């Protein structure tokens, strides 16, 4: 259980922060950057939820919870020492990736195949979902970069990869099942 009775601690005033295992690292470390962008992605999902109907809102709420799980996973290095931890660290698991894939397939079955790239926009909800997509894609790039330096849970990377796809398909659904997608016209303004 987490208890937050004091919000500021002053322990980060020197430019360091504590990871989930208690280790202190620079706030600009790749690990902090990766889970910080996951937090940013979560905030964009909160904005998208303001425009979502009940079914999509429930799916976005599940994703927000998953993103907290993902942040907890990324803030806890030393996966190889999980068994020695005082409590089992929270790690992303295959079933979370599988759920996204299933939801993508269900949403995509309602859409006509794309014959053009689409511009991020259309409805307010679709525009917000495209922002979620781009921020989650950045979180994925940063997490992949972190994985070149330190051990990262492979399911965390897979989740982020599927998540940006989920947001893309959900944005198309939000644009009247793709009928209101804004199509890219190559060279239109030459």
C-alpha cells in the first residue's frame, strides 16, 4: 500500500530521484526519462477520456491502470533480483499485451482498410487519441533505448508497441469508424 501524506520531500533538490528499489539516480537518467514519458502518456489518456463514451472510457481507464503498472515496472531495475526482493515487484505480463491485441482486432474489424496515411485529427476524441499514440510511441523509443543499457522487461516494450497501435485504431473508430479520417494528400500544397 502506498501512503502519500507529504507531497514534497526535498530529496530531489540535488537533481537525483529514488528508483523503486531505493537506488538514487540522476533525474535525467534514461530509466527516469522512460517512465516519465509513460507518465506523460497516462496524462494524455486522461485528456482523451474527457471526450470518450462509456465503452471507450472503460478501455482507456484499463490502459491508464496498465500505464501505472508499466511505470512501476520501469522504475524497478534489477529484474534478475526480483526473487530476492522484500515484496514481488510489479511487472508487465503477456496477458496485458494480449488484451490490447484482442481489442485492436475487435476495433479494426469494424473499419475499412486504409488506402492512404491519415493526418492526426478529425474529431476531438480522435485528435486526443493521436496525441496518446505519439507520446506512447516516444515512451517506446525511450524504453528501447534504456534496454540497450540495462535490463528491461520485454513485455513492457511489447505493451508500448501494441499501445500505440491501439491508439491509432481507436482514433479511427472515433472518426466515425474511419469515415471521417483526414487523409494525407501527398504534395497537396506544392
